[in-house]
C-alpha cells in the first residue's frame, strides 16, 4: 500500500523556492479525519509558525461534513498542532529567525499506516523575476515534450 495524497499546495511551489522538506504528524479531531478522507481540505493560504517551541499550522481549511454532530463542530480554520521532534522544531526555528525563511505546507496525505501526515517545507520567497523564469522554463519543457511526442 502506498501513500494517498489528499491535497496539494500548488501555490507554494509558485510563490517559494523549496529548500528542505519534512513529514509531520497533525493533531486532528475525530470529524476532521473523515472530512480529510473525503478530500474536503484546502491548503492554499496556509502557513506554519513555531510558537513556544511547538509548530502550528494556520489557515488550513477543513470543511466539515453535514453528518457531523451539530453540537460538536470545531472551527474549520482553527490552528492545528503539528507533531514534530524537538530537534527538528529547534533547527527550523533557528533558520526562520536568522535567514528569514518561511515554513509552508506542501501536501496532506495518508501514509502506509493510514495516518494523516502533512509535508512541510522550509522555503525562500521568490521574486517576480524568478516566478516568470519558472513559468518560461515550464512552457519550454512542455513544448519539448510535445515535439518529442510528435516526432
């Protein structure tokens, strides 16, 4: 059994240059796991902050199911705690403070043991010029593949 990708953050690859990736567990409430299984999650404007030695993901939107108990509906955009080792948190915290890097979520998936995992990355913001160059390179690669296919 392989991993089942639920959501990707395509905007992160456009906005940032990815330097280092890491897999993190995520603390969820019961109904949220069902919603994630149904693919009702959005990572577009989410980011990770380290507060008091703990990593938290902000802005991750998990739409709740209609079948969720009406008396127990957690906030859909609430901050969720990430489960990481102390060494990893300290290392990345230092890099974000010194080098001005940011931590962004890349994708949400179920691993082999059927646990929800969030792939996060240490990233550096791209300038407008870098973004244009990336788009030009993608277009050139696409054209080259099409030419090879037709030949």
